[in-house]
C-alpha cells in the first residue's frame, strides 16, 4: 500500500524530519528538551504529511480510556424499539463526539450484568459508567464503588447510594394529565404500567395513583405494559373488554405502549378521543404524528443524556459531582385527550344513580374491587416507590 493511502504515523514524521520517533513524540506532546528549530521542523513534517494524533493513544498516555460505558440489561429488541435510548445516547454522544471520545455500549442479561462492569473496570476500557434503569435495591452503585469505577446514576437520587444522580421529576406530568382528564369529565382512569422492577415505573404508577386519589376518585385498573408495543396492546385489549366497567381514559407509562393502545382502540372501532382518551409519556418524535396526535409528557431524553455525560466528566476529573435536577416533565395535551363519553357520571354523582336518559351509571370501583382484571380481590394498597 502506498504511503499516501494509509494514515501517517509518528515513524513517517520522524523519517521526513530526520529525527527519532521519541523526538517527534516530545514535539507533538509539547514536552521540553528540544531545540526550537528541531521542534519547528517536526511540526512542519507532521503538517506536510497530514498527521493527526490518535485519540486512544493520547488517552492512554494520560492514563485515560477516552470512553464512557453504558451497560443495558434488557432484551436487544426491546432496546431497539424503546425510543428513549436512541435519544439518550445521542445526548451522551453530543458531549463525547466533539472531543473524539466514545461510548462503549454493552447489552447483557441479568446474570451477566456484574461481570460486564467487572470487565470494563479490569480492562480499563472506560473512564466511568452511566447507570440507567435503576431498580429497587439496585446493587450497581455498591458494585461500581467496589471496582473504583466512576459512575453517575441516571434517575432517582434516592437510590444513588452517594453517587451523583441526574434526575427529572415526572410527577407533574402525571398530575397534569389526570387533572385535565378529570376536568374533561373522566371518572374511570386506568394505567398501563412499566416493569415493576424499575424504580421509574413504580414512581410513574404512584404518581398516577396519587393524582387520581387527589381528585377524589378511586384509582381504576392497573395492568402491566412492560414499556413495549406488545405489552401495551395486550393491556389495552384487556381493559377495553371490561364492558360497562371499562375505563374512559388510559394513562400509559411510555409512548410506545400508548401508541399500540391507540391502534388497538381504532381496531376495536372506538373513537379516540370520543370513546377513549389516551395519554403517553416521553413525547417521542412520532407522538405528534399519530392519529389523533398523542398527548404525552416531554422528558427530553437527549438533554438528559448530555447532562449525564457532563456530570460523569466531573466525577472522573474530581471524584465527585453535585446532583443535577433537570426541568420537570411537561404534559403536552394533544388531540388524543377529549371529553369523557356521555355515559360517564358527572362529578359528584352518587354510585347507582341514573343518567338523564334513565340508564344506570357504572358504579365507581370500591376499595375492594380488583386492581387488575383477573386478579383476586385485594385491599388495594397504595403503590409507592420503595426505599433503597
């Protein structure tokens, strides 16, 4: 291969300048000990050859890997379908790419998670890691500390165990969604939840429940959606099969499950929002282009990723960083939210009363009603985010 067809090396610069490779290294790294004219000759040779420093080599010379790590313990197809992660990763890359650093992504199963962090630390492949999808009693903060691996928690600071946390309050979005639905006359507001091992899933469910109770209503059915389209579709089918007890509004834990629920409602011949109001979360790019446009909450995953990368920079450089709280999630009440169907009882209507047309109005769920269709009767405990 001709020299012009490959990337020039320090050896090429040394040959052209008539010096040793070590002299080139001294000149290019700004170290003292070279005569001024020798340094000038080396720099001119480097410019003539179009030599550029290798970012990995530079990082290693300074004792750094020049990369951050992100270990995701999810199914690969679930990651590809979840719109949060592409936006979050783009935010991280917006900080790393301009300086030539990279993001090392590992997708692993639950049994291999600890080993993935141990390999990253042992091989010194990354300067630090971002911890996402925080779980109840999550072992990763303690693990990364035991490995002396700098880390930043993306999410709930209550379980950061002393690590820097970059968080966003999603409660105002759920409070706003439920308040708007109640204002529109809805009294049976269901929730399709995310995986219960994730703290943010529990927090979103708790926020929905608190908002419903604050409106003087009994929380409606809760079904798992798993943050997936299949899960959202299945949960929606089950909710809409409840006959007269079916909800008139469903608040979903993310846009992917909400979009699937919207499609199921159309498939079953229900008008949205005439027969059913639908609310998602994440405000993914497609949310404004569904039919009708999906009401959602803007969490700004791209800015979240950038803020997390900057916080990890601080931790790597100084050993610690202050927690970062981003702007709260904001409800965007698009056309998938509308007035409750006429059969819904007006505010204050007693259970068992009749509509103006004389038809019995559905009885609101009592504390002893089933929370999840098909589940045994339960006392209906309030859902809260569990302590670390």
